[in-house]
């Protein structure tokens, strides 16, 4: 068994159930299986139940708004806790970002300025979440396009301090580091060095696309293209520092045939094998 | 410097307003992602509407609706519940008068798709009641929705599925179209009912007894055949229980 998983997409469900390729885990977005009056039944839950019997699961939240200036939505948190109880995932993760203000939900992972005040707020929200879920969560670094003049913490130091204060783990998205390095001027190598070696428990790799926005060249975190060579290089550096950490090949747009995703998963496993030895499962050699 | 709360309210206000200077460089990337992402969510929930009006028109409608009624919760499976009613007030719905009813049907389909599971009525429970069945209350599957329209929205819906051909839809009807949308198992069913059967099921769904519901059906359709219609409804497993009051 390798270290790599993929995101579960409806169009791949039948093929996964029939072929059962060797994958370390499947990841789903929590909100696709949540909702107060709806969301407890239907085909999506039937498929997830069947696949959960075959694979470990990672539940990845995109809507909790850990970085929101308003209190966490306790209904959302209770829904998330029920989902976690039902499917018993190996990991639960969320983002260092906000998406909700005055009860309006903006479906994006919006960055926050890194200040001592925002650090306390996010740490309180992580504590509240871990208490409600009765388990540790992993917190993911965002992709950044906007630079806040009031930020006085480097992002990596901010994440490291969150992990220290709350005991949460870190979900390291190396594509996001690469994208943010280009867009707002981070040093990717210094970023990896600033994180505690034992706090990174999952890694994401994904594709991005170069665009021009208002005359500036920007790398857009689309999850809609294959992983680039530069991101694989950074991934190699991350594994070298953090060890053979379970890794997700993340694709949420332009979803390719399953075989293509499995081939990308095999690339990640191949890098791990080069660094740490072991064998890549045949099922990945698509 | 603005506080975190001011930052977040400022970005929200700018994203949902049309125009004005961005609060920070590149904020437009987030605005485009939010509006574009929610238009994509609505297109996934209203695929027939999307096909009927086309990509450009749909995106314009969807983004206007997002600004009018942004989501109130992170799970987006229910987002767009209010879209058909809002759409009914738009110019395009005056040009295509069946459009809002097609949207209502698609919202019902989405509701049914995500609804909780429930076991179908056990025929033995029905038999055990004997003649008392006339006074019993019936429970309908939580996925069910009723749609009535002066347009043949089921024919419009079927003709605009991805695997449908290019055949024209006959918009003529002899009276209203009555539809039941329900998901008793894995598949969402779209069932056209005669007016009597529709009245019977509406009455049972409202908690009325079978004898009252039967009278409602007969009032609409003098030839209403209870045994025949009930057999058909039991076969599609729209009921989940029957019990004496």
C-alpha cells in the first residue's frame, strides 16, 4: 500500500467499487454530505457507505469558517460531528480561512490577516471544534492572492503557533504554498523549515493555472489540472522534511478518468518510494 | 487598520455589490470564484433550466439571484430552493411562461434526491387493518413533493435530459399536469397522476383519513377507481406507514 489517496467523485464511484484500486484513503468534502433537513439519505450516502467499507476516509471541511470574525455556526458544527460519528474517518480537516459573515456563506476559502488578535480567535475556534468533535483536527494552509498590510506573522509561524496552542495537526497543501509564494511573495523552503516536523499529518498536491488579473500574472489554485513539476519538487522537499505523510491528489474541476488520477497518485507514491523505499502497489501503475 | 470583522464585512459587501473599487488587490479573483462557483452550483441543481435558456442567460440569472439571496449555510445541496419563485418575477419567465414551473420541478427533484431514507409500507400492515383502513392515517415518504402546472413540465423535463433526442415538445394539454416526485429507493421517480389520484395523495399527505381522501378524489373525478389507483401508488412505494389514529 502506498501513501496516496484521491478525492471521491460521483463519476468514479462505480469504477472504484468494482475495481477496488489500492489507495491509502478516499477524501470527501464534509458539506456534500451535510444539511439540516436534507443530506441524511440518497445516493451520495449510499455510495459513501459502500466505499467506507473498503477504504479509510478523510473528511475535509470547507465551510466551518475557522477564521471568521463571528462565532462558529454551532448547527454546522453539530452536523459535522454527526457526520464524523457516522463515518468514523481517519482524519478530519478544515482550513485556515473564513467563508461566513453575519450568517451569509461565501463559498470560497478566504484568507485572513495574520495578527496576534486573529491568532487567538482562530485558536479558540479550533479548540471549540476539537471539543465538539471529541478529536484532533488538521488545519490546512490556504492559497493566497491578497496581501494584508496589517499581517505581522509569517503564515508558517502562525500555523505552527496554532498547532502548539491547540494541539491540532497541519494539513500541508504544497500546491497552495507554491501558489502563495508566487502571488504574495512567500519563501517556500523557509515555509517548510518553519513548521514543526511532527505536526504535518496529511499533504495535498493539486494543479494550478496561470492567469492574468488586472495586469498581474497570478497562479490560480484551480484543482483543475495535473500537478506541475515545480509542485512535485516541493512535494519531494516536504516528504524529505516530514516523512512519508499520507498524501491526497486533489482534483475538483476538469475531473479526468479514474486511471489518470490513479497515475498521479502513483507519481506521489513513486517519490515516496525513492525517498523511503518500499513498493508501489500494482493497482496504481495505470 | 480595519478590524477582522470590518475586513470580512467589507469583502462580503463588495462581492455582493455590482461595481466599486476592490478592498485589496486581487479581491476580484475571490469575487469571481464566489459568484462563478454558486452559478455552477445552481446549474447543477437546475440542468434543464440551464439547457432551456442557455449558458449566458443562465449565468446572468444565477449571479443576479446570488446577489439577491446568497447562501445562508455551507452545505449547498439546498441552495436555490427560492430560485424558482424569484425566477417567476424575471423578464425571461414572462417570455417562457413554463420556465418557473420547470424550475419548481427541478427543485423538487433535488429535494427528493437528498432526502432521508425511509422503509416502504409493509403490505402485511395494510392487510392486518382490514376494514379499519378507511379511518387510518397514511405516512408518505419524506422525499415526496407535489407539482401542479398548466404546462406539461414532465414532458419538457424528459425532453431536456442529457440522453434525450432533439424532438420538439408538444406544449398542448387537456388541463393541468399533476406530478409526484419521490425517491423510495436509489432513483428519483417522476410520476404523472390523474387528478383524482393526485387529490387522494395530497389529502393523505395532509394527514386526512382514506375515506375523506377518497371523497376528495371523487369530487374531482366521478370515475375515480380507488383500488386501481391505490394499487399503483403502493407499487411505487410512496407510502412508508399506515396507522390508526
